[in-house]
């Protein structure tokens, strides 16, 4: 170990001892986690998905300007529909009345008792008088207000793509700002842009491009609004709690995703729904006592005065004395030079690290496209779209619990690859059943099974991304995977559009092929369970080279207590420094 590495390790160890002395598992950490990683994430999850929910396309058909009472009463009959609407095959392979075309005949002189059905030679036209929508589940949405259907059906699909592009741009820009200006200002900016962008979109549906721009703004900070509070929580908590912190945030996310469709089902009006699921995000400006900047990040930037102020907040709520002066703190935790890296370019330094980065990128892409595609398909699967979406969200929590169990028992590599393969196999019966009448419930259940295994891959993949890269590239590598996968995730809405406009089997065929690629790429990643994580670039370039392909990781023997005396001595010195004057 070089002198710089030894100094870095000593500073990190000293900071850990300071956190232990003021409490790294006390009331402050628990309250911070509940406020910002559970409740705030719950509200923000609703803010993330609300624009996607209101763009669902309900069943519709051409409006006919009939005035005769007898004709009005007959408009729901099959006889009337055969007179007005041509027949066509829908995306489920069913021969039904067209939802986007009508016969070009005079309806004012038409009667329902004595009529001649139109022939194949009768001219058809697009809907001339607007559309009638199925109001079973929705009273008012942007789609029904602005007629974003038929020849304008791509409007909603394009908004979904803009949302993914926005997440890419926001992750790239705000992710770097989080390391430059701090986690807290980025978090506060994130919740403000999300809430304001979503609420203003209510008044912009009449202008498509303005609506799309506000959707872009509202989605810009999607990833950083989750990452920033989680990183702060991890940096003020003990190592043993970090996996639990991540799991608790996923609980908040799942609760928000499940609650949002139920709220829309109850309210039925998209304007009030957007307000109720967006404005509460601003409430989290109201916790100045707990909304702290990461003291570890402040110390790394040499801002010792600000760091001590944050540490005193934690110590006060935890009921621990803390009287370190700035000079004493600076002596214990000196700011040292970090290993020089070159951002994303360093992820491809050397053949082995380039291979690991490439395999991780393939896995991220193969996880993100099915995730987004399944969410959008849940709105088009038939039946109650809100319950479809609720079950798609509810399945995430048991999936994450199973993912944590399998990752700790079988390892990250076999869990990730096996879940990808299971999701691929679950797509096959969907392809066989989806065109058969009366199978909607079975198709919905199988789609939930696919989503379950996709969530397991996400849990394992996130752990692999954090653990494969060296410390100096850990956040960069994880963010880069999310950025690239979101770029390809923009394909998801068009896969759904291909299914709804052509054949509903095609999205499941596409997802099966994509996830099969994910299973192959994940199996060639090195195992990280029970492995010493790489600290330097050289260790990262060598990580996993000597692993055997079929080996199952074993827990290493407990470390010898050779350094216990040094730790106890350091703790005694810190306790002396922390005694009140």
C-alpha cells in the first residue's frame, strides 16, 4: 500500500470512529431514513409514475352525429355498429369493429329497422366528428381531452420516450453535480423540478409540445431524488445497515407505485390526480433539522466547519456529546489526494475492466427495457388497468426480498442470470395464450410473474454494479449503467406501440429475446459475494480474473482481532476529545 492509500484508509477509519462515537445507528438515522427514504420516496414515486398513468389510452370509437331518439337508443347495438363501423383485426387477433374508421355514408337519413349493410366497396374514412371514449375507468385525461388516439396515438408514446431521455440527461448532469456541489442542494432542486413540472403540465395539454416539455422537466431529476437521500443515509450509518437502507427505500418506492393507480381510480380526473401526487413532494423542504448535507462528503471537500455543524445535529438528536474543534477534526481526518481517474473513460481502462463494463451495460439494458415495457403494457392488457398496475407494483417487494435472500445464499451472478432466464421462460406461455379468448386473467398473472423476476434481476444487478468497480469509480460506474440503460429504455414505448397497433404478442417476444441476452451477459460477470471489494484501479483491473466459473462463494473466516487494540485506543482518544469542556 502506498503512503497516499495508507493516509486515505486512516482518514476513513478515523471518520468511521467519529461516527460511532456520536451514533451511527441512533434516533437521527432512523428518523432520517423514515422521512427521506420511505415517506418522501413514496410521494416521489407517485410523482414519477403519474404522467405515465394519465396517458393510458381507453377504448374509443368514432362519434356519430345522430339526432333521432330511436337511433340514439340503438347506437350500442351490434346492428348499429355493423352499419357504422368497418370490421378489422385488433392487436389481440380478434375481429372487431374499428375504433379509428367509419363508413362514409349519410347517417341523418339512416334508420335502424330497414337498412342495407355496407359492402366491402363502401368507402371508409377516419373519424370525422371526434371520438366517444369508454368512461368506465376514466372521466378525463389528456388523451380524452385532446384526442391523442388513432392518427395521434404516437403522441403519448413520444412523451414516454421524452421521459426516458430526460432521466438520462438528469442522471448525467445532476449525478456529477452531487459530487461537486453536494447531495442536499441536488436533492432540493430535484423535488422542486419534479413537483413544478408535473403541476404545470395540467395547464398545457392543449399544446402538445409544451406538455411534452413539462414532462421532460418533471422527469429530469427522477434518479437523483432517490440517490441523494440514500447516499446521505449510507454515509452516516454503519456498514451493516446499508443493505437494509436500500431495501427500505425500495419499500417506499413500491408503496408509491401501488398507491398511485388506486388514487387515479378513485379520483377519475387527471388534473386533481396530478396535483395530489405531485405537490406533497414540496413538504420535504419543511424538515431543516433532518435535511442535512453528507458530513463525509463535506470532510472530503475540506469544508470542516460545515461538516462539524452537521455532525453536531446528529450528535444532539442521538444524545451524544460532541465537542471536537475544527483543528482537532482536521488533524484526525486530513483531506488527502484521491486516486486520479478520468470519469467514464476510466471504466474502459484495460481489457478486463472494459469487458466487465460491457457486460454490466448489457445487463442494465436488458433489465430496463422489460421494466418500462411491462409498466406500459399493464395499461393496455385489458380488464381493470388500475388493478393491473397495482399488482405489477405490489410484486416488487417480495421480489426484492427474494433477491436479497438469493444474493446472500447463491451469489449475485447466479441470482441475476437465473432470474433473467426465468423471466424469459415466463414470456413463452403469454405468447401462446394472449390471442385466445377468455385468457386475460392468465395473461395478466403471467405478466406479473415476468415482472417479479425482472425485479429480482434489478436487485442483484444494482449490487453487482456497486461492488465490481473500485471505490474511485463506484458511483460513476453505477450512474453510467443507468444512463445507458435509460437511453435504450426509450425503445420500450415503441415496443408497446408495436404490440397495440400490430400484434400484442410482439412485445413479449421482444422481451424474451432481450432477457435471454441478459441471462448470457450476467453469467459471465465475476461473483462479488464474500469478496474483498476493489479499492484501487489496479485492483479493479484484476477483480474476478482468478474465479472459477461454477464456484459458489463461501463465507471467509472471521478476521483476526489484531487491530482491535488500535481501534480501542483511537476510540479512547476520541472520547477524551468529545468530553464537554
